[in-house]
C-alpha cells in the first residue's frame, strides 16, 4: 500500500510543478499546428521515456554539473523562442494552417511532438523532481507512473485548451505569446546558470 502513497505524492507534486510550466505552453503550441491525437501520442511517449530515465537514474541526475544543465536548458528555450516569434511574424493564411493540420501525417506530427517535448523537458524540474522522489521514497515504478500521468494530464489540458484558443485567438498571437514565454523561461535558466 506504500506504493500507492508514493504514486499519489509523485502525481500531485509533478502536476503542481508542471501546470504553470513550459510543458503546458509547448503542448498548446503543438496542438495549434497538428491534430490532437498525434500530439498526445508523441507528448505522452516523450514523457514516458523521460520518466523511465528519471526513475532509473534516481538521484544520479543531481550529480551533473548544475551550470551545464541549466545552460543547455537556457539555450534550448532561447532557440525555441526565436522559432516561435519568427513564426508569429510570418503571415500564415488560415487556409494554409488548416491544410497543414490536415495534410501532416500522424507519424510526422507524433514524432515532431515527441522531439520537441523530449528536448524541452530534458533536465526539467519535473524530471529532477521525479529522480529526487525515487531516491527519497524508493518506489521507482509508482513514482515514475505517477509523474508520467501528471505530465500527460497537463498535456491533455493544453491540447483541449489549444482547440478552444484557436477558435478565439489568431495562431500568430498564440505563437507570439508562446515565444515570449519561452524567452522568459530562457532568462530564468540563464539566471540560474549564472548563480550556479
């Protein structure tokens, strides 16, 4: 029964950490570009790999030099912010966007979603928290599954929200706001890197 408590702790902790985090923003942006199902499959798969790595590594991720980890995260966010802002400045036609959503294969959308989330979440607070919880609680499967379900829940909320947002807000605005959010995440990571 102890594993159930560890599962609940991991689910609650990761859900709280990720709700206001970049996972929500990245999943929302992906849902504006692709159909919901492949986005959820790709995102859930990326989270599964991340959780397995975190649960397996336990507390070993904390041994990586903190500055190297936060510096890489800052660079990824800055790159992502640049791409999103560039996309928001382009003038995509609503018909072109709809065609892109319809013509992109399930496989391509799922793999793109997987790659973006996998890169964005590497060394993220949720991955480190999962590793720390495994090291502290000692039930890697319960903690890993709890963390994974919390991450998938956040992504599902974002995908559903993405559909609602697209009905009311132009895609350009969504990309611009997401780009600004990614730039802010990058600044936070740079500050963390400098503080060391």
